[in-house]
């Protein structure tokens, strides 16, 4: 942790440097109150309060007197994210000369701005340290930031060290931390337990990377049931419909849905939401060998529907269908699945906007509004049932690929829709779980997406209930 919490009345550490925040709109008015030398210095270095910029204010003895930081707003969750790796190493605290920053936003943005995936390569430098008052809000912000960081770590870990077994171990450790129940169904036992679709996709992998259904259960049966499902394809070669080199390069991230699902489950448990939580992760490696599943194969799924394989590279929806059918058997009040499911969603919305599908328009709008308000965006896409004909098979109930390149994210969502009964309130999120370009607090690599927006919805929905 690079954010340290102190008693609210505690004085700043000796030598700690104040960070004064200002937005561009109020820069002139705020700096009018400063002494002439400080105003002149800020003008000399070209500081205008623009977001994600800062100015170091020297003292007469050559030490650092203060930092001025440009922010988008006082409550923006990424307000200070540009600072921890840019400021000189040392201790800092929030100053009083500029805007009164929301301490929770300061805590979250500073911690996320300090993030480095250093499992294989040490960080180039120590991040600057920020001390804040210990309040319920700052403690909560650090919990959320910590979960977001661990989600990134899972996605960033290469497939060699993050196969189905390692992903299961990550879930087991989280279960142990929160007193949850953990179990998994592995390998050939999937067939006996009636998870044939998961088995089919993962059966070609080596024995130590056998497919499995990972399950975590937490909370009281007296509370509403919440089922979270995450796509756990730990590496995706494309199967016999093999990907090209460029398409395969980042496929360690194809378990990004599972990582984010586990992150959301962690937040539900850490904040003790009044729900009966079930987390389901079908975990496989879509490998190539003599027993790999083939284009044209037909499998009977847990739900009883027969699916034809149009393309082995559309494997995510195949493993999810068994998990969704299993989760629906418990009649949850809400089911959420998160999956790095389609390139079509990225073509439509790009890497920063996860695609949201739901049967209820009002739920979709509410989630979009929460995401925008929290700067954790997702975008509502249509579950357009007239396109269902694109996934109807001549020899089975449905096929796992559409009949053309159009509306690929929609037809993938419609495929999943067939496995969730109408009685279950369901949200499907097709996310990227990856930053293609670096932004403050969001380096290139694995990313936690929609966690804060979904958490806010769950708190409003179940706490009020």
C-alpha cells in the first residue's frame, strides 16, 4: 500500500509535503490568494491546473515545499493517479490551499496510480506515499483499489503460471479469507456432474491443465441469491480454428471475465452485502491436440439444448452455457456474467467501454447511469431477438457462431440468453479487461472494469431491499 491511514486529528509526518489540488476552471481564482512568488513560479513553469499535470514548488533552501496538482474535479476517482510515480519518492498529504479533495477519491486514485505488476520485473522506482485520515470512506476506497489491483494481477499473469488449476487456487484463497465454501469439479468428473460443454472445450489440454468448474458460496440462505459467473479461458489458441500470431498474443487475458467476477465477489464479501453469493468460473485452456473438439461437432449441454460448433474459437459462450444453466437452477434474484467474449464488442465500443446486455431496459439504463457517474463506464447494447435466426442450426438447437460478421456481440449474447430462464434477472457484460494504451492509474495491461459500477448497483439493490 502506498496510501497510509492515520487518525483524523493526527499531524502530517515530519517532512511530509502538501499536495494542493486545483481544476482548470478555478485555477485563476484559487491562485489569486497565493503570494506573488508562488503565482509567478506557477506561471513560469506553465502550470494551469490542467488535469493530470503538476508543478513542484521549491522552498528557499532547495527542498520541496509543495506540489500543485491539476484535477478534473474534487471527487474524480482518478484525480491524483498521475502523481505517485511522477513525484519524488517521499511522504505527502493533502494540502489546504486548493480544492478540498474527496478523501476517498484521493485514496483510490493514489493507490491505483501506484500500481505496478512486478512479479517478474521489479518496479523502476518507489512510488510516493500519501497519508490520509482513516475514515470509513477512505478504508472502503482502499479495499476497492486493492481488489482492482489483484484483478489486474490475475489478468497480467502469463498463462504458464495462470492455468485452470492456478485460477482455482486464487479462488480458494479468496474463499478462505472470507470464510466462504470452495469446491471444484475437474476433468472427466465434469461429464459425470453434467457439465459436458465445459469438458468439451477443455479436454484437449494437458492433464495438469484439465478443465474445471470452480465454485464459491458465501452468505446466508436467508438473503437473496446473487450468482456471478466469469469466463475463465486461461489461454485461447482458437482450438482447431487456430488464431493467427497477432490474435493469440494477448490470449492470457481471456480469463479477464473470471478475474473481474472474482473481484466483484471479493467486494461483495469484504463489504458484507446481505446476499447469498454463488461465484461460478468455468476454467479451461482452449488447446489443440488429437482429442480437441472440432468444427461441426454437436454437444448436449447441461440445459438439454444441443449446440453445434461452428467455430472452435467461439469457445467462451460454450463453457458459459453450462455455468449459466447451473447457476440458474438456484433461481437467483440476479445473475451477472462477465466475459471477454467477442471482438465484435471491441469493434463497436473500443477497449474502454464494456458492452452490457440485459432483458430489462430500465436495468440497463440504471447501470449505464451509475457507470457514467462513477467514471466506471459500460454501454447498453440491444439483446435483439430478431437476430436469433443467425445462431439457429440445421442439425442442432443452436450454433455457437452467427451466419455472418454482423452483430457478433449481439448474437453471442443471444446464445447465452437461451440458457438463462426468463424468470432469472440476468446481466451479461462483454468486456476487454485490458488497457491497450497507458493513462494515469491505468497502465497497459490487465484491467478491472465495471467493478465499481456493479458494486454500487448491488449495494443499492440489496441493501435497500
